[in-house]
C-alpha cells in the first residue's frame, strides 16, 4: 500500500509518519509552560481539526496553544480555549483523519 500524503495547514508531507516526526520535533523545541508561536499554531490547528473528537477539543474556540505537562511527566500540546478552559491533545491525532 503506497504512503498517503497529508497536509497540515501550509505544510505537506509524503506520509503521516513524516508529519508525526515534524510535530514531535516541534514539541521538543518548546519547554513546559511555553506558548506556541503563531506559525506553529496554524499547523496545530490543522492537527486538532483532524482529531476524532475535534468538536470537544476545540470547545468554545481556540485562543492559542501551549506546551504543558501531561501524563507520567511527559509534555504535550494543549489547546487554550477562548473561554479560558484548556484541553490536552496528542499529535497522534493526525492518524485519525
């Protein structure tokens, strides 16, 4: 089965594994507590929109993204919503769409 290309915002990847590697590298550029840049936020918005539970993840709307601690001391991206609430999400959500 040939690799399926994936587009996330302005970025195109030959296969989902390439997109996942790009997103992992993006996550590693940030420290816990950092706010994600506007350019990276465009890509993360596309990832969240592909999430199987996108409506719940987006909630009242996306204000911005940040990097915070997650389960077992790992770090992950968080959606910071317009109503002040937050929700973590996994970059593996690119596999859901």
